[in-house]
């Protein structure tokens, strides 16, 4: 009989415990759901039984979620951890990820949010010991660095990859320096971001650290992603069997350097099994390319049913970044925009993106 994973759900609200227990029971892997209504009770259960995943609230009396997670990370480093909270604060999010949490999630309120939350939990349950950085959901440090910069934090990130050690200094949301293996500044930053796995810890800020990096973090991340992509080779013939072939570097880099752009993806129309795309600013664009193609297809179908005419643009506004999708000839664009941009600014800049591409 196949062993079922165990999930521990920790929250001081009994009604929420019941609701989320029923919700998690819908997961395809049918995990065992256990609940605890306090930090001490949760710690006792973790000591008594091996759990695959801990889902923890932040605000609890006597022993709050941050205290629980600090202990858990030291005592059970292999345990996957998820924060499920109503607290929406970038400083809180930064502290949580610094503890090595796998997922920070605002308590879902709509059907679509619940569906996405369950998909993420199922993915965490099924994810074995694949390479990656604890506390970062992608296979790079991009998310963590963006988080620190967006929240205007000041910190020093120490990253370890086997025998290699590197540091990245952030001051009031600006990348100011990086160092590793005899390299400094932008060269060191690119080397560190090329590491596929490792661990990180957040150290106190060093305000007196001399600045050697003067580019914005968005521009530097995009340039680094391009350099890594080119170093791995962009020839379509390099794609592994069954893997989506990648288009070589092109003028897409110029679009990615536009003010406010966090990433840009251009998906070529054609055979679904051989989706060709170019991407800048995304470490693993495969799933974004698939999502973009699916979104275009669904909205086109909806437009046809409503007889609304041809699809011009899809826009989504989020707390960390905004996303806009638009077709241009045989290319479908998906562009991530800085979250501080207003709706009208995004629409205007998307027109510039499409015009530049044309």
C-alpha cells in the first residue's frame, strides 16, 4: 500500500482548521491531515510523527508562527513549510522567506485562489529532493532578491553552494555589491545567480559597505538572466527530446530593458508540441510559456462566444507585479511589469512594446 504524506495544519482558529482540513482533503494525493491549535501542541506533534508538510498561521497567542518556524527550520530542515496568513506585508514576507519557508500565501478567498493554492500544495508534497534554494520557490535567488528590493530592505545575503560562498549586499532596496570566489560587483553577482542549488541566510545590513553596483536590480537581473541563457547556448538544436526548444538571443533584450519591465516572454504561434519562445528575466520560462498560450486560447474562446471581436490585450494586476498579454502577428507577448505602475501606464507601455517589436 502506497504511503500517504502527512500534513500538519497549525492555526488557533478552530473554524479555519476545519475549513482548511476539508479543503486539503481534496488533494489528488489524498494526504493525511492533522491539526493543532497552538504552537506548543504543533511542536509536540512534529516530535511524535514524521510529517511531510507544515502549514502554519503567523498570528497565534503565546507562541506565534515565526517562533514555530524558527524552531522547525533548525530541528526539521527537510520539512516543507507553508505560511498561510491574512497578514499582507512585504516586511513580514521578507522575514518569513529569510527563515527558509517554501511558500508564503495569503489565505485564499475565491474559488480560483483556492484552486491555485491546492495546486501549489500538491506540488510541494510531490517535490522530492530536487536542487534549489530553501525558501525560494524558483531554482534561483531571483525571487528573494526581488523581494528584498521591492520591500526596500537592507540586508546581507550569504549564499552557499557546496565549497563556494558568496555575498550580496542590499541597502534600502538597492543592490550595492556582490562578492564570491575572487570576483566582485556585477561579475560576482552573475556568478552567484548561475548557481542552481544551495542555501542562503540573511545577515545584518552593512550600511558602510562601499557601493560597486550602480544599476537597478531589475536591469541587473535581466542582464544576468541573458548572460546565463547565452552561456548555456541558445541553439534550437540543443533542446533535449521532449523539451520546448528555445529561440536564440534577439531584439527581445531591448524590450526587457524598458523602464518598468521585470520580464518579457515572446511565444511563437504554431505546433503546441514544439512551442518556440524567447524570454528575458525568467529563470524557468517553460511553465509561463504554457500558461500564456493557455490564457490566450481561453480568452479567445470566450471572446468568440460573446462575439466581442478579436483579442487585443489581457491585463492582470497583482501585489508583487502586474502582467499583460497581447498578440502581435504570429507572436504572443507576456510582459511582467513593476507593481507600482498604474493600469493606464501599463496599457501605454504595452503599446510601445508592440510597436518596438513590429
